[in-house]
C-alpha cells in the first residue's frame, strides 16, 4: 500500500491534459502497490477548486487545492513550497509531476528542498520495496536508462503523452490548502501569460502532428503544411530546427533535440531529411509518414510509410484525400 | 556584474552510441565531447550582458574529471575570464549531488547572476540549475528565451520570458538570481584565434568537488528498440490513395 501525490497543472483556469496523465499514472502505481490513495494537488486563482474536482474521475481520492487570487497565473516558488510542505508531512511514497515546462521547473526545486531523489522525464515507473524504478530516455532518446531512486518520497516527472489518461473514478474530495509560502513573499512574479491562439492545438497534446522542413523551400510554402493539418482537424504544426533557425516558423514550433518532444498517434514529416536532431523529438510517434524527394533520406528509415517525390504535388493531393476521408466519418 | 556560468562536458549526440560492458554507461571509444548545447547559449548570454552593462567578470564552473578542463579552456577562448574546475573522477547521474558541489562553491562567492543551460544533452535531466538555486535560496527562472536586466549600483532586477506549451510566460525577478537558458536566445559566438591564445593565460583553479549524496543511479542503459522497417508506399501523388488506405485500414489512425 503506497500513497502517491500527483502534481496537477492548470492553465487559464482548467486542468491540462498532463494533469489527467499524472493522476492516471499515480493511480496505476497505487493500485499496483495493493491499493493506496492518490492525492492530487493544484494551485490556481479563484475557481480552481471547482475545476479541480474532475481529477477524481482519473483516480484521485483527494484533491488538494490552493486557491488564491494572486496565483491566477501560477507561481513556482509558492507551488514548490506548498508541494514540499505536503510531501514532508503527508506520508507519501512518491510524487508524480508532469514533465511539462511547469513540472520540470517545480520538481527539481521540491527535490532539493526535501533532499530526495528525482528522475526527470520518465516514460514509466514502478514502486518496489526498496526503490522506485523508472525508465528515462537519455542522450536525446538514443539510449534508454533504467533508473533507481533510493529513499522516500521518490519524485518523478512524467513525459507528456507517455501515459494515456484513463478514467477510474474515485471520490475526488476537494480540500482547500493554505499556500506553503505567502504569495506576497514570492520573489519571482509571473507578470503575464500570453496564450497563443486558442483554436490551435498544442504540439504535445495533438493526436496528429504535421511538420515541415527545408524541403518546403520558403516560409510561405508552410501553407501546404498548415492546410494538411487543417484537413486532419486534430493536428498541430511543427518544424525542424533548420526552419525555426531561419525564422520561417517560431522557435516554439521546433521539434527535436533542442525543441519539443512529441509522441502523437500520427506524425507526418514533409520535406524533412531526418537529422538525428529532429528524430530525437519524434521517433516515439506511433505511426510516422514521410514525404521526401530523396529516397535515401534518413527519415525513411524511421517512417512506417513513405512517399518519394515532389512534395509540392503530393501534399495538396494528400490534403484533399484526408479531407475526403474525414468527411466520410 | 559577476556572472557564473555552469557548463557540462557531454558526448556529441550525432555519433553512433554503443553500451559499455558494464551495461550502465556508454562505451566511450571514439566519442567526441564538447560543451553541452544549451550551456553554450548560457555563456553567450553572460558575455553579452557584461558587454552591455559594463565591466564585469564571467566565471565558468564545471564538475568533472580532468578532461573537463578542455571545455573550461574552450569557454575561456570564447570569452569567459576565468574557470573553476570542481574535480570529480565520475560525475554522478544524480543532479542533486552535482548541485550540492556547485552550491558549496557559489554560496559565498558574490555572484550577481548564475546561469545554466536549460538541460544537459546527455542526461536530459534539466535539474541541476533549479536545484542549485533552491540550495542557495536564490530566485530562479528556468528555460529563459528572452532576458532584460536593469542594473544600478550593484542592485538589479530582471525580466524574463519563457515558453510554456502553447503559451509564453513573462516574469520579473530580483538579482542575484539563477537562470537556465533555452536555445535561440542568442547565437553563440565561436572561439577566435586571438581568444584561443588569450585563453592560455587565463586562470583555471581546480579543487575537489564537494558532491552531495547520490540517490539516483542508472541500473541499466540500453539502446532503444529500432523501429520496424517501414516501407515506401510509392512515388509521387499517385501513391496518395494507397497511403490513405494504409492509414485507415492498417495503421487505423485516420
């Protein structure tokens, strides 16, 4: 029997998908240990408690909520102090953070404050009597490390998309919690959060990712990639480092070693040769499609399905066919 | 300003990797090593800040075996003023152990700003920076993509931008602070011949690293399973209908 704490992330007042993922993973670990409790912890502005209750659907017995008007935009110092305080006294075997920008910021602070082990960006973990064992892609995914975390509580941050949210309803009883640090005493203050166009799916959450590379030849030709993404209806648009370095696309769209890591159901690589830098960010996609004029391009070695030829002819046709296929559903 | 930049020696990830006989580490044969990518951006940010805000000092720090001195020298040839090598025959995988060694060195040293790369490209942990900040009790902003400082008479404040998934966050913080730097903030300069010559005369101190306890270890290191060989569906736009059929009936993703 092990109790776990799941650190859930809100954005603009609503739980992000990673919040359901960490609760799902904590639930599975608690059940595997013979049925411990899962407590989720969230921090947000007014109304946080009312949205946090839905974490019970994914297996949280208790939802701990820090609700404070000054925390609308989040605050890492307050959040990490609150999580650390809870872990210090709550008798938890482990805590699961999302390996999102926020989770990767929080987890190391908490680990250092408590002087406990943290494994970052894990794709799975299990509790054993003497240790927590976690899997972590190292060397930009070119090696997989099996990690051993000694001591209690053991902390992990879970790679977004590594665990699919699964509904296993529990009580989800909401309990309000005082912040572990007075928000007025925080030294670092979030002054603004600018959310990009709400209609756009985030790269890490989209079931389909369509990415473009240098093969598109010019920034304006990214319209082809955007049209294909629009035809899928559930796709986000990514790019290679070469393309973001050249300013064709914003750097936030970069997929690869130095950008985002994505694991969508379907990844469509358009005019991408498949440099190691790029493969590091997308090789864990379930299905990979590549369109490239060079039949020897490395991308075809990882692609499940490839079409060799001129993307300027292939992509518009593919867009049309995808649109038709979608319409039939 | 006195700026510390913590850098790490990592293998070039473009190379073919093999696992060492111990099953827990990389076979080092033939690997090339360099400053971790993101740490290069951190160094560039430090150099630009001092170019902009007047005279100061950029100190590079690195934990590692004697080979670590190579990357300290490289950072000096790029423009850092001096180096501190915290000697450890083996660098532990546990970021908190490393953070203890850095915090011990940085605690009383009077740095205005301490910079790290967002993440080491070998471990992929992204933990040492924020852990060091926590141990030092300093404000911390991670994965900074834009930075502005206002410094007068040794006190200062900063504003930083960081990327969340699908959003951009703006933050304000007081100095001294710890920041981890994302790529793209400033293109790193290369060492010049003059810089390489000058680096030879710059001081590098070496002392044993006061590493903290290690609680995170590698049990096993493996190469990932290769993806099953894919297939070329065809050539040109004529292959599209067959691709659609495969995506629907075989892969079931459409």
